[in-house]
């Protein structure tokens, strides 16, 4: 989905199953954008879990955090289940990755929330 939306996934590879990441993987990748999408969580639930991520040593040193490019999305509705809704998930990612190129795409706070 990231590839289709015009981004580059610097942590996982296409076709891999979702998995728990070690924070060192995120630090080593030092991504430009972070999209936090715990499998099966909506935005509200993901935001509750997100506070634990912020307490990890090194979080505030990440490029995406410094540049205010960290987002929480509704993984349950648009990313964790194969259905027609994955198209909306791609639109959401495209809007995050290329906001000016996709300024005609509207997203709600129930679909995505910028946390930094």
C-alpha cells in the first residue's frame, strides 16, 4: 500500500506479514514519516497506545518526530482487513506522503490524526 501511495517502506518488505517491530529498527531507519497503525486498532485506541511509544528513549531524536510527520491511522478499517476499504487506506497514505499532490483528498480525524 505504501508503494502504491508513492512512498518507500524502509522497515518491512512487500508481502511480509505484519509483525511487532523492535524500536531499534525504527531508529536505524530514521524515517521521514511515521504512520502508527497497530493491527486492528481504530484511531482512538491507537492514540491511547501511542503514549507508550513517546516514552521510548530516542523517540524525540527521530527525523519524523523532529519534522512533525507522525500520524496515527484507523488500521482496523483501512489497513488490517482485505476489502474494498484498502483503496481508502491507499488514499489516506497518499495524502500523508504527498499532501500537496493530493490536496483534493479529504480525510477525517476518525481516519487519520497527526500527532506530531
